[in-house]
């Protein structure tokens, strides 16, 4: 038992020792591992020590070099310090020399300025002595002179010689250049007070002619003075002024007569065509070919120059165009110019003067011999009678009084407020108070539509100014000249209200744009000038007989919308209201214009004859042209002359 216990104790002790041994072994393994780590760290440290030793060796070597360099730098610094001291001494000397130099330079500059001034004066004196101040353009061409630089220069001024100027309705330019003094400004013996309407003046000559029943009596054309009491010396009556209307007719403002132009083209207007008067036996009726064929042709729609009231002139009327100052033919040149074979009544004007065939019928029957009628021979201007069955030449006439001359109406009746207002406006345009191309065009419409001879000069003034106007105004040349053309590309460039009227203006030669009807429909309700220009487009379409791009319902809407633009307050007339009223009147719709509008228009006119665009605004050519047009539409409703001409000009 004891041995057993002892053995158990030994076993337990042995187990304890085994545990301790295991612990020791474990510790030994950790120590071995730590030792390995330590060896690795020592190896690393030795390597770093080796590197450090190498770096230290390199540093020692560099330090030795630095010490050697520092010694050399110290020696150089000593040398530099010595040089700087010497340089400072030299700089002081230099500054002293610079001060002396600056003083000398200032003196030199002063002397140079004085020298330059003296030199400039000498050069100016030399230039004046040599050549003056002339340029080549100041010296006559072909002549030479010496320039300021001593060069020989040839003059370039053109030699115009004798300049002769013929006065006209607008200023005449005097050409630049040399004039020899022998030129003249043309005079006219007819420029006397008795040939000028009272209250008017031409080139400073005040008129004394009273226009009335006797005032329309014209001069005979005799200009040769056969004594102070002779016709050529007195020259009584109104001087002849004939206006070619550009439509195959000529108007005499003195009488209001409009004459047919004769041609040489084989047409009904041919100067060589002859016609019979009528019956040489009782009842002596005027039923010959002059009526049945000639006048019938002129009065067949659309009629000659769009007038259907042509007739044979009476003796007094036909004698009114005789010019006794001329012979073969004894007629004003307006009736006999450029008459060549083949020419039509637009390009020429013909009168037969051969003694055997120069007779032109009148409608006046001979009281002494009813089988005969009076004729005028334009070889000498003498009246003769001829049997009514004989075939003679005929020149048709229409009109007979100056009904479209509102100035004459104002002279006859000073209380005629409408005529007086229109006459003042005509004078404003005749004075050239307005400069716009569109203003001139408006006045030309009035001149053509109502035969206002006093405005005959508006067309050339329009042509003169339209070259510098906008593209819309240039295209509007078509209003007065049917030869004006355009392209679809031209119309595409138009903007604003012009885009609405342009296609209508050229509807005879160009198709409407695809969206044209839609454009008009869109513009109509906008009000203002967009609305009035829709109606203007419809007017131009109607006048030219083009296909209407809209409907009858739309036309009525356009008339109503335009009438709505005229305010019930007629104490403040505006440009827009005048445009609306004028277009309504031109379309035969004057009844849509309120009754009180006309008095308002008359009251709004300024003393100058012009109208302002609105209350408190400046006079405007456009407004004045519209007012003048409106007054003529009121006085002469139903004019058959279109706003847009169908004839070339």
C-alpha cells in the first residue's frame, strides 16, 4: 500500500514535471523565435550602420571640399570688396559727368527747337513762293503749275465752256468745272404776269391773270413782235401748257379738255385715217363714219385711256390747240413729235399738215350752208367749211371744263371750302414741300386719276427720289407705270404691310403666293395700317381684273373693318383715318364714311396747305396726299381712271 501510494505520488510528480517540461519547451520555442527575430533586426542594423558609415565618409569628403571653397570665397570676397570701392569712386565721377551732359543736352534741345521753327518758316515761305495752295482740281485741264514740293502738276478741272440752263419745275444742277462766262439761263417771252394765275408766281414773276370764263382764253402762239399793239407784242391770254398723260391723251389745263393723240401705226388713232361727218342733204344729221366707226371704237369698253365719253370737238375747241406762231403744222409740239412709221399713240404724237389733207372735222355745222361743217386746216390753222359727206381727219376730245381743277373752282367761288383746301394742298406739293418718294407717288395718283395738270410734275419727282428709297417704294413704281416688272423673289423680300399689297400690285404678271389668302385673313383683324392695306390690295386686284384671292364675304369684312377705323370724334383727324376714308371712297363705298368726317378734314388743314398726321403733330406728306386724294374722291366720285395704271409710262 505504501509503495502504491508512493508510485502514485511519483506519477503525479512525473505528470507535473511533464507539464513543466512542456511549458519549458514552449518557452524555448518562443525564445528561439525571438532570437531569430533579433538576429534579423541585428542584420538590418548592421546594414544601416554600414550605409551610415558610407554617408558619413561622403559627408566628410564634402565638408573638406566646402572648407576649401569657403577659403577661396573669402579670398574672392576680399577682392570684390576692393573692386566695389573702386567702382563707387568711378560712379561718383560718372554722375558728375552725367549732370554736366544733361545741362549741355538741354541747351542743345533749345537750340534745335529754335532751328526747327526757323526751318518750318523758311519751308512755308519757299512753298508759297513756289506754288501757292492750288491743287490739280483747281487748275484748268491741260494747264500746269509747280507744286509746293517743286513738282510740275497738270490741272484736271474740266473745261465746260459755255453753260446754258433751261429752267424747269425742279432745281437744275450746274456742272462742276470751268465756265467761260458766255453761257445763259434761258428766258421765255411768255413769262409775263398776264400768263400766270393771279396769286401765283414763277421765277419771281407775279401773276395777274384772273382765271374764270375769260381767263381760260389762251394765247394764239404768235411771238413775233410787229409793234406794241400787235398780237406778238401783247401776247394776251394764258400761255399754252399741254400735259402728255402717258396714256395716249394730252390735257390742256386752261380748258380742261383732254385730246386724243394721233399715231402712225394703222390703228383707229392713225393720223392718216379719214372719216365722214354725216349727211350733206337734209336733215344734215351727224351720223357718218366719224361717229359710227371712229367714236364707237374709242368708246368701246375698256375705252380709249379708260374714258368712254369721247366726242368730235366743236370749232372753238379745235382752234384752241392751233399755234399761230407755227406752220405745217400750226400746232403745239405736244401734238406733233417723234412721228415715225409704226409708232403708236404712247410713243409719238402726230398731226397731218399737208395742204391737201390737213383738214380735221369739227362738230360745228355751217350756218350759211347746213350741208357743210367747219374743219380746221393745221397747215396754217385756218378754219374752212367742207361737205359733210367728205372724208377728213378727226381728233377726238373729251371734257370741256376744268372741273377737275379745284384751284379754278376756288377762284370762281372763294366760299368753296373743299376746293380751297385742295388747291392749298396742290400748291404745297408744287412747292416741293415734301421729299418722300411715296409722297410724290400719292400726288401722282391724284394727278392721273383726276387729271390735275398742276401735279403733272410729281411722276418725274417720284422717279428722281425712288432710287434711294426702300425696296417696297421701288416696287410701287408699278402703280404709275405698267412696264415695271418684278419677280416672286422680289415679293418675298417685302415686309410688313408691303407684303400684303405687293402680290396684288403684280397680280397680272405673277401668281399669288400660296399663303396669300391666309396672309390677308391674318392681317385684317390686326387693325391699323394692316387693315387698310388689306383693302388696298383688294382695290388693286379689282382694278386690274385679277382673280380675287378672297371671297365676297371677306371683302365685306374688309370694308367693315376699314370703316371701323374712323373715329366718331372728327375733331382729331389722323393719317390712318384719312387712309381708311380715301380707300373706301376709291372703292365706291363713301357711304361708309361718317357724315361729319369731311368737315373734320377741312378743319385739320394747316395754313401751309398740309395736314398733320394727328393732333399736335408735324405736317406730313403722306397725310397731305391722302387728304388731297380724299377731297377729289368726294368732289368727283366714280372716277374711271384706276389707281394702278394699265399703261406704260
